[in-house]
C-alpha cells in the first residue's frame, strides 16, 4: 500500500476564497493509499515547506501531492523540498487548484468537489510514479549569436567578456544593423554612429569573438549544450586575408547606380561595395546580381586595380560547422515600406518616406550630408508632416500592436528637422503620445514647447499630390474633429515595426515558437523574457517585439547573463528526465518496437535514432527506435504516433495517464 | 501463365537465388491456398489463375517464414503495393526478397531491387484502377442499403441475393467506391447506426488483423494490457474501439487489397473504413500509400512549413 501525503495550500485567499481547503484536506485523507493530509495558508513559504519535509520523514511518505498553484510556478520549489527530506523529487506532483479550479469557478460546493477530484487523479498517478534520476549531458561552452545589430553586438561582447568564445553571424556585409543607419538617438540626441562604431570595432578585435559577416545560419541541430550549427559564409568575391580595405575597387567599378540598401534606396552604390565607411569588417562585397563580370562575363576592372590581388570572382559559398552550447537570437526587425499604404499613395510619391529613410536624410553621412532635401527634386523641405502610427495599432492593417519606438523617433525627427531648417514647419499627426521611459516625456515636451513642433491629435486619411506638392488630409480630434489639410514638401510615415524577413524560416530552423506577427516568442512574458521555449536558445532585441536601443541592449545583456550562467555551471548539464523511452521486453520479442521509424520524422527535435539489438554472438536480432535522451524534450508526439504503443514517456507513462482518467 | 511461373520459380530455386517461393496452390473444394515451395521439384504445385488474388505479402513478416531463408513472392499489383509500403516502413530492405511481379495483363517481371518495384508500381494505373481485387472466396456484401433503409438498387444488394461465399459475387474497387460514396452521403446518425450494427456482428477473432500485411506489429495495441486501452470482450464498445483503432492505424498506409474483408467470417465491410481514410488522406495531403516516391512522406508524421494549418506553429 502506498503512503501518500497530501498538502493543500490556501495560497493566501487565492484558493481558499472559493475552495473549502479544510474539506479538501479532510476528504482526501480518506482516499486509499493516503496516510497524511493537511492544509496550510502558504505551502510555498518556509514554514509550509517545513510541514512537507517533516511529514515525509515522520510518516515515511513514498509519494506527495501538493494542491496549490501551477507547476510552472512552484514545481521546482516543492520537488526540492521533497528531495531535501530524502524523497525522490519525481515522486512529488502538483495539482493546480488555483488556475484550474479556484480562479475559474465561483465559491461553491461543486468547486470544492472539483478540487478533490483534481487531487484524487494525481494520487492515482503518484501511486505509479517511478523514482527518476536527472539526465546529465556534456556541454560545449561556446555561444552562437545570430544577428550583428546592437543587440547581437552587446550580447557577444558580454558573453566574450565573461570568458566564453562567441561566434557572431551577420547576414549583411557589415555588423551594425539598423542602429548604424540612425542619425541621432533619443532622448539625448547623441550621434548614433559615434556610440555604436566603437562597439563594432571592439567586436572585431575581441579575442573571444569570431565574426562571420555576409553569412547565414544554414541549420541548427542538437540541444542545449550540444548544438551543431552549420553556417553558410556567402561568397564575397574577395580574399579576406589579402584585402586591406583601401577601397580602390569601389571607386573604379563601372556599375555605380544600384540603390544603396544602407541608405534605404535614397543613395546609390557600386557593384563592389562597402555598405558604409565605418563598416566592420571594412572589406567590400561583390554584388553578384549587379556585377558586370558576373552578368556579362567580362569587366574585371576591380581585379585589375586591386593592389593586393584580392578579387576572387570564382569564390564559392563556404559551409562552416561549429559546436555550440547556447544560442542568442538577435535578428532584429524591419519597418513597413510606404507601398503598404494605398491611402498614402502606394509608394507612388517619392516624397512620402519612412522614418528609417528620414534617418538617412538627417544623417551627416547620409545621401544629402544631413540636409533635409526631398528625394524628388532635392529641394530643401519647407514643410514636413510626420504621421505616427502608420500601420501600427490598426487591426484593419493586420498590426494591432504598438510599434513602441515611433512616438519617440517622430518627436526626434521633428526636432532634428527644426534644428536644421529653422523657418520650416513641422506637423505631427498622432493617436496618443506614448513616451514612457527615463527622460522620454521631457523629450517630447521639448519638441512641442521649445522647438514648436505642431502636434495634431488625429489620423491622416489621405495623401495626394496637387501642383507638385503633397496634400495631407486629416482631422484634429481635439478640435471637434475639424478636417485639416496641410500642404507638405515631405511626408514621413512612422511605419510599423515588423518581423525581419526570414524570421519565420529561422524560427523553424531553430525550433523556437513565434507569434502571429512572426516575432519570436519568449518563454514567459514577465518572468522569462529572454528565454525561448527551447532550452539553450535566448532572445535579444527587436526580433522579439519592436523595442528601442536601451531596451535592446538591456535584453541583450540579460540573454548574455543567462548564457554565462549556463556556461558557468559544472562541465555537465542536468536535465529533467521526462523523456520518451522505447520499451524492452523479454526474448524472443526484445522490444515491441517493429522499427517502422514513422516516429523518426514525427519528432520535432530529431531525437529518434536507430539501435541494433544483437545477440551474444553478435547476430543482429532487430533494429529498433531509440530516443536520444539529450535531444528529447518530452513532447510525447512519438508516444501518440506509435501504433504498437512501444514508446512511453517517463513521468507521464501510459499507465499513469490511464490511471488518472480512471480516477475521474 | 502458370507454366511460365513454374519455370521461373524452378530457375530461382535451382540457382539458389532464393530458398523459398511464396505462391498460390490448389486447396480443397476449388479454393486456393498459399503454398511455400522449397525445392525445384515442388514448383509444379504453383498455380496462377483468376482465383489467385489473396495478398501473400502478409507472410513476408511472419517469423516462421523468415526463418526459412530468402523468399521469392508471387505478387499481383495489390501485393506489389503492399511490398512497396512495407519497404517504406522499413520492414523490408533491398536483398530481403525477390518479387515475381504478375501484372494485370499477365506479364511476369522479376524484381530484386525494391526501388525498381516502387518505380514499376508508380508507373502502373493508380490505386483504384487495379483489377478486381480479392475475389477469391468472396462473399455477398452485407448490405448497408438494407440497414439504412435504402432499397435494392445498389450493386451489392443484388449481390446479396446470391449465396454467401460464392466466387461469382466479387467485390470490385468500383463497387467499393460506390459504397463509400453512398455511406458518406448519409447523415452522421445513420452512418453511426450502420457501423454499430455491423460491428455488433464482430467476434473479435482478429482475422482481419492476421490477413493484413501492414498489421505486422508483434504486439498489437489491442493485446497491450498495461494499461488495457481497448477492452477485449466482443461487446459493442470494445468492438467499436477495435475497429476505429484499426482504421486509424491504417490511415495513410492501407493499400486497399481488401484482404481484411475477405478474411472476415461475418462479412463486416471494414475495408470501406480504411478506404474512406485513404480518400481523406489523398484529399487532404495528396498522397497515396503503397507508392514510393523519391522521399516517401507519411503525412501524419511530417511537417511542412507551408502547411495550411497554423495551430501548431
């Protein structure tokens, strides 16, 4: 007969408010196999845990059921308490009386009855629980950071400074990301490049950081502590060991009129190019789609001019394989382009631009050297309209979320504009001004009060062209919805921040979850904001949701802290033993597994391997499936798929589940 | 045809390429039975005529047969499909068997490479285009028309007037298709009532399981008693559980040979269930079992990023 102890927690009044905890403890004491049953106000508190420990010792309990909050909250707490008292921690189960019962029902006898049922189910399970031992797996202490924007840079530096090797992979030819494109930063108006470029150089020079630019993650296999990454280093067309970064090739290239990605299409670049002068590494890339040599088979001017002979037209993509212990995903975001908005001209008007394009206009290193000249004819803009929430907070446009950074950068844009064009008119259409943050609201007030930016609360219904000038039609909702019409030289749309292209494919490669807008999902919105649901993969920056520089940097440091803490452990990694196991039976069957391996492709974690069962003389008896316990995440997909019920999940076995159902 | 087969079989045994021929031979009372030929002299037992349609692939997984050495198997198109599906499920590997393929037009082809067999099957007419399957010892269909109140216009109700187990009342793919179509058009309650009345006859003899080449598990779920998922006695609930489980386990795998129906002593048209599952799979995923493409995909255990459902992302 089992000796099971039941401990009912009141959770203050969270549970006892609607559930009669005393009656639950009393009636559960009568379940066969239960020898001890008590209730207490806070089971998770120190005295509460002492009650559990003493009961285990005094009553020689061989199983524990705790009726309290969600296991996500306190399973570790209670299992540790049991372990301290000498009970195998996996003989302790939690019934979620709070989320599954007291919070969702009115106070009534039926609610208490349900609580009793929830306990009874778990008593039957615990009777069949097996003592389990944690799984130990070796660990590679090397981090992979995907994305070399400010978040990736910060995470790489923090991990590298903690003494662990880091591989930083960046898709573009240079690290720096969107921050390198910005002119000034709010709320201090310091120059973005001035604070960023030293960090970029630090990355390049750090002995613990290996930098792969113009490279992408090809695949990631394995599990926490034991990932295998394949990185595709795209053909740059340059021998990096020979290139000195003199830049002669970029001046001689005959193809010069390619829209510059770095300048958001407002400037032009040659076919062999460095995205911007401060690029790290300062090594050009041959754009094979536009290079005359690649298109027509002859040209080769750059190869002729190169003083070190570093040009390699026939260079091929290289695949780099690396063993990795943890991954930080910092792939950033993108903004909607103007062609997304039919009411604002479908991208037809060159003088309707995005906020990111305005950054390039305002940047001293930008295509206009920092002068606010409109793209169509290069005239200094005398009147500029800024439209906040272009696409954001608009369910009809499919982006019901707030892009968070636009209120602040719009204020910054208007301010920068007024600083550059003193007599110019700056108008801002906004829905609400969301300026939460240190010195943020003061910054917006400064734009309104000191720089006299005209803030209009209302949305813009239409932008059209009339006599060579843009007309912005909107309404002022603070003045009784009066229609407003403003003639503007330039319109800046604060377009919604969206997930970077390729985010969905990357998430699937990494096996991390993502939301409806393709932003990567954190494990818990409040308590695990940098973790993903996949162990060993962490998030940093705007790939999780749109965020500003301080927030991206904080999250990056947070993720780096998590990685460092993981690497700071012993050599081996401990994992919960809730993994799938293929059964073994007596000869002549040896296992009921028939080796159909239909489970192999069903496993989302590639944890199914082949195992040969051999006799004493080495003869092959049978080939069966085997679960790699390091890779298995215990999802149970294989268990459900297996026709012969040959796979079982430790801690959630078929027998345990069946007993739970029968106890209802 | 028979002569050609016997010659081929004798040659295979003479050359010691195989140890055993699995084929058809005369049984009692004009019935056909499986024969296992182990010496060249015995090859004259082999016959091949229109009665020889039972799915011999079922013997390939039997331990007793495997112990006899490498077999060659006489394989009609439906058997070929079963073999291809078994290869997809890693139950047969190249070199395990030699296939004596008999096509509908009587052409005899030898396959020692299962990939070649896969290509051959793929090049044949699609599943439903096969010749009448499993007509040997076939039976009157217990008519769903009668239980659903529909009158005798359906093909099987005319067949039901004939004596049971007469070879003159074969069920053909066309007839089966028609029956599935008719059943599908019924309201859910009537459909359920039809199947419950059919399952009421079930004796739980598991002849359907024994006849099915794809029911190769050494321990069937129904025999698993820790815990006892499916109740053993032949009562309505247990019977329903068994038949639902059987159909689900064959979803996307059944090659529609009809052997289960032929084996059923109480004439439950249980092959219609797997046929319907097959239709559903083909409709939803565009796949057909028993066909080996470049990379065999079993839709119920694979994931494609462009899947139209997004609930599991």
